C-alpha cells in the first residue's frame, strides 16, 4: 500500500541553482496501518511550480549550517513547535 504524506508547514532555502531545500512538518499516512507524525528534509525543483524532488533515500543537505538555518526558521512556527512523532520521547541511547 502506498503511503501518503500530508505537509502541515514548510520552511525553505532557495539556492542559486534554483532548487529549494525544505524542512517540513508532516504526517505519513499508511492507510489502515496507521500514521506517523514527524519532520523531513526534501528538495523542490527550480521550476515555477516547485515540484517536490522525492528521491529514494534521504535528501542531500549541503552543510550543517543549512540545517541550523532551517530549524531556526521553523522553531517559532506553530506547526513545528507543537508537532512531534509518537516516538519523540523514546530515546533509549545516544550514539556518538
């Protein structure tokens, strides 16, 4: 079964090449198997319609600074402040 993604809010950084790196508050809807709330990074293309570029695997993020910019932009927006996955407090061990 296909998973549908519902985007609740998004912040982004546009690059000179035209692409936009986005940070989104989302719900992954797995149909009868339930849903998962959380966040994702994803690219939009440089076209006027800004289509998502959902590559297999994770989004390539140029630097840690870009992560910091996006999370700082998102920090005060309600959809990001109040959104959390069911496993948000489920950290058993920090791996370094």
